[in-house]
């Protein structure tokens, strides 16, 4: 029983990847990859297999970011629906997106077969169901556009879960797996091929001179011909902080009193939607149920978990909620991810972000596209997902809304500090924004009563952070930067920690 923690089901009991660092790190690597999630490790393995010498650097450990917090659905239909893609980009593009999803799923399966990876992979049917007239109309459009795009999907009499529905459709040959077992196995293969993996090392800076990138990481610096940011949005201030909105999604792993565990994958169409599946870990089945997504720093994470638990109890006989966790993903302005060369940056700098809730698929696809770009191999999807694409019109209204929101936080949060009589008023493990002698501070009292005060101005672009009570972190509502209670960066794009204020 793991209640009151926010550890994901995947992290429990998964042995960390032990990495070897080659004797000489003074060499010039072919490619340096920042981020050891599914995107970074897939890219690294493909390049290393092709004969390159790569270095992967992660601020924590392999899969410790969003890859370790995903619910690990492997779908060829995406959060940007086929009717939306068809209407914004045309039928041919919708088909190409569908084909690229199939390619990503095939690549995952190829790796699993080639390296005999024991990661609980299973093909599953996926149900999408409507509960209102409006959703039913949308679902019929999704059915038609998905078929037009070449996806195998049929109307179905069941939705796979005990939630009343109007109509359901069934996508054939979708999948699920244990994301950390998978990515850890890929990392092992990368290291076996001579790849270098440096964990628990934060990349502070990078520069480019004489066709070589120099990456400052921890106390060391490393050189590489190519540089890949597999960190969602690239660090620092780039257009992609404004073209992608950060969201948090919440997940529970639940034991049931009966055996009503879903046999497939299921999704409702509410906004935000709920998703369901089953995973067995060490002989114990868990219902994995997720949803309650919201923009990072914009709603109460504690309430999001409560809502999700109430939802689980409404439809299932819950024995216990054993794990609960949340993770961050990024919604791109026009619905499609940005994968490829980072525009406006030094030559041979690559990025991958805007995966929406489909990170396992687009992370894998990113590995293929970026490795092909670096190796000079033609990739039919490179143009479609290029970060330089000029297609802002498709999601323009959403783009304006997201940016208006950011602008509001730039100004409004600066005046919302709460006056505290004294730190005695703070509860253990509580964080608040407060005025201390006229200076605004992010104040946290730990379980032992020690109070830490930080400058609450996010070191990325100056928004004010807010406290995340569920995960005890300071989250930035503008571009999703996150800091621990000591001020250390845990999620970019900020590179510098929050500064301490002496009390
Ligand atoms: Fe951009 Fe904080 S993450 S201002």
C-alpha cells in the first residue's frame, strides 16, 4: 500500500540502469543527447547502432521524467483527433500521421523482439466511447476520419469499462507496456554498444564554436558534433515555450475488490478525458485510471487526485489506491509535435516536444526522425513534424489563449502574495507565497519545521511560481518549469535554481 506517496507504479521495484562512463570523456562525441527518457534513449540507441559514439546526460536517472510517469498506452490514434488533423492539415497529412503512428508502434515491437525485452508488452483493443449527444456526433466523425486515415477501427457494442455510454468504437491492435522496463532495456543495449550514459548530472549551459557543441554539465564539460535536447521544451527562452502549453495529468493504480479489471484500453471523451487499463505487477493486477489534466500551476493537484479517486469509486469496487502520481506533457499549438532541428539555435541542435498525451509514440518517432536527420538518411516524416513548419493557423485561437494566459501570469501573480503573521502559522509540508519585510518569497516549512524561503520569480522568464501541494514542488504556471522545495530545478525550461532568501 503506497497511499500518500506520488510514486508511479513503474518506479516501484524497477532496478536502476547501471551505466558505464568511458575512460576518456575528453573526446568529441558524435552526438550528445540531453534527457534519458524514451526520446533520448531511442535516439541514442539508433545512432549508436549506426556506428556513432554518443553521450546521454540526464539530470536524474533513465526514465525518471515523463517516461516514468506515463500510463503507457501505445495508440495509433492521438489526442489531436483525425477529424482535427484532417480539417487543419488535410486528408493526406492525416494519413501520414496515422502511418507515422504505425511506424512508431512497429519500431517499439521490433526493439522488443530484437533485444528480447521483458516489458509486459501486449497488443490490446482500445475503446473510445461517448456519453452525450455532442460526444456521439464527434465520435462518428472520429470513426470516419480514422478510417480515412487508414486506421483499423470498428463500431462496437461494448466499451470495456462499467461506464454507461451511447456508442463506442474499437481500435484494433493498440498496445501497452511497462515503460521503465522498456526504456531501461534500451539504455542497457545502448551502453552495451559502447554508449556513454551520465545520470544525476544537470546540464547548465551549452555553446557552439568551430562546428563543435560544448555542453557544461555538473562540474564537467563535454564536446559533441550534434546536440539533441530530449527534454520536452528546449532549455532557455525559445519560441517553443510559447508554442507548447504544459499540462499535468494524474494517474492512480488501484486494487479492486472483484475481478472487474478492464481487458482492453478505454477512453471517455470528457474534457479532460479519463483513461483506463490494467497492468499486472509481481502477480498483482492493478486498474490504471487517469485524467483530471490541467495546465501546470493553474489548478489544485490535491483536488485533482481527489476527483480522480471519486471517479474510480463511482464505477469500480475499489479495495485500495496503491499508487498515485502525476506527470507533465506539452500540448502543441497546432496539434502536432515539433521534432527536428531547433530553429534559431546553433547548427546541428535538435529538439522534440509537443507530444500531447502520446509521449511513448511520439518519443519513439522522434528517435527515428532525429537519428535519420543526423545520419543524413531521408525520413518521410521529417518535414511533417519539422519545428520550422509554418502552420500556426491551425491552432491559432488556442495559441492566443495559451499565450494570453502566460501574459496574465507575468503580471497578475506578482501582486498576489499572502501576508503571513509569522512562520508559526505554516503547517508542516505547507508552501505559500508571502511577503517578508516587503520582499515576496516562496516559503516552505518541511516536516521537521525547517523553513526555506526562495525568490519566487521563475528563473526562466520571470513568472511567479505556485506551490504544488500534492508533490511538494514549486511549479511555474507559464511554461511548466518546476523546482523542488530547496529551489533546485526539476523540470525545464529554467536552467537556474530559485535563489534562497535569508530569513
Ligand atoms: Fe517560463 Fe517559468 S517556466 S517563466
